[in-house]
């Protein structure tokens, strides 16, 4: 199956860092999610302190958002959503 077709079938999660990248990382991320047929805004995030293309440099918030994505879209395990546990991310709301 080609990548273009998969983008219509699967939700898109966007995780990127805010360090050393474009000064408008949040706006840029919104543009990318806005073009996606199935954006996963509730589990996409700007990971604070990670380089723009390496969100995994901050493993805890990155893993938290990956777990949230799997839970919401594929029925994975429950993920804590208390505000105190999300303060190292900027989450895109609906």
C-alpha cells in the first residue's frame, strides 16, 4: 500500500520538539495537522526541550504522547491525563 493512501486511512500523530527549530513551531505544526485527512490533535504535541525533529530526546513526555495516541486510536492501555503529567508538552486541542 502506498504512503499517500495510508495517510487517508490512518490518523496522523505529530510529535516535534521546540528547541533549536523554527520560532513558530506551534503554528507550523498546526499547518501540518490541518492538511492531514485524519489529524490526531489530542495526541499530537510539541515536546518542550527536545530538538525540533527529535522529540524522542525527551523520552518521558514522548512516550506519554505515544501511549495516548495508541490508547485513543487503537484501544491500548489507559493513559493518565492529569494536567500535572502533561506540563512538559503543548497538546493540540480539537
